[in-house]
């Protein structure tokens, strides 16, 4: 083999190990899950490797599955909106801090990621319970007379997931703000623009890539989250992840659970790609 040919093939040889790992850990299991979703299942006969559309027809015709997926995406959208509303201003404040305070606040933002999601969610379960600190504090202030229902509700799940996922939004937006020249804000202010005008016309359009990437991460993780919905939502507030878990480990209907998991994956890909295209078309100049 000549030197030129070996030089051209070098990138493929270098990417080969990573490609094999990707195939073994992602593509092959995903393909097996898709194949499993077309298998038959019976309570007494178990999994039967026969091609059937029964699982997909059941999902398409049963309103229970529609409600579960609707709840899943409703919670994901609310969590994403909450992370945008809280994370974008927080990232801006973080970017304007002095280096010393910025390091401390970055540690505060990243610190929760070092703690298990289960541990953080159990902490929220203690806070949001009927006798938890939140209800006790509101009752002590005289704002409520009876405890509010946070546990086993969508509100509680949204609060817990927002706390778990907001660091991803803050870090994504902060990375975009690092590329923003602060003199642009000063120039807009010198021309008479107010603070909100500067935010709307100067800063916000330039940090759209960071907001989009953070929203994609938060939405995907919220839609596929298991620990927080399982602990805060309980068994009566099903989302797609907990539904697939129950089908796999409780009813042992693996084909139906595989169909739910595959449908969730396909829906996430379509929603993320579609929203990405819309935002990129709206802010084409920013992405160029």
C-alpha cells in the first residue's frame, strides 16, 4: 500500500474502534428492540418470534397510551419552558460576574450533577410531601390552610425535573454568551437602547443556538426521564418511560414495552429535528 493510500485510510482506522463500540452498544441493541416490537406475546406462551402488528395497533387504538404520551410531552414542554425562563437570565448573570464569583457560582450550578438523580428526587419528595418543608412553610406564612398536593401530580414532576435538568440549559446558554462581544451591548446602549431592547434585539438573537441546544437536551432528557416521574409521580401518574418499565418488568410484555420505547424515540427525533429546522430557518443569519 502506498503512503498516499495509507494516509487516506488513516481516519477510517482511527474511527474504527469508536464505530465498533457505537454499533455494539447503540445500533445493534436498538435494532433488536425494533425487531422485538413486532413479536407476539401471550400470558402463557410468552414471547413468540412471529411478525405481528398487534402491539402497534394496540398503541394506536387504545386511548390510554395516547394519554400517557400526551402527558409525557406536556411535562417535557413545561420543564423546557421553565428551564429557559430560569436558565437564560441566570446564564447572563453568570456571564457578567467577576471571575472569582463566576467560579463559585459555576460550582453551585454543576454541583448537583455530581449527586445521583435518585437522591435529588428523594429530596424533593421530602420537600413536596403533605408534611414537607414547602407546605409547612406556606402554612406558617398563612398563605394556605391545607397542604397543597405536589406528590403524585404533574406539578411535582415538573418541579423536580426542572431542578434536575436546569444545569444543562445554563451551561449551554453560557457557552453561547462566551462568544458574544460585550462591546456590542455598550454600543447599543450608547445609541439609546434600553436594557430590554438590548436583550430583545442584540443578546437574545445571538444566544439562540445555545437556547436551542439547551432546550433539545432538556426536552429529550425530560421526555425519557424515569427516576423523577417514578418517585414523584408514583404508579398512578404514568409517563412513557415508566410505562415501558412496567411492560418489561411487571407484566413481562416485552414486545409491547419495546413498541412504547421505539415510539418514544421516533417521536423525540421528529420533534427535535422539526423544531431545530424551524428555529434555524427563523434565525438563519445567526447559524451561518
